[in-house]
C-alpha cells in the first residue's frame, strides 16, 4: 500500500519500429461513470492529455 502523498517510479520498455518518428503517451483512468472532475482530461468533451516522449 502506498502512503498518502507517496509515489513510485516505473520503467516500461517497448519495441518500436526503426522508422518511428514520434512517440506519445496518453493515460486512461477508467471508463465513465465515475467521479466527474471539472477540467480533468477524463471530462466529457475534454481532449486527452498527450505527453510527447523522446526517442533514443
């Protein structure tokens, strides 16, 4: 169990084709219905948050 305010790191490794020119990460927090948070990237009509990942 994680303490309140705690955190952790995780490294994920993926095989990608050599011709890949851009990698993006989009997180998903589950399906609706659930808690509705105004301004959340899971809110209705809100575009998902996209994190551009650097290529090695």
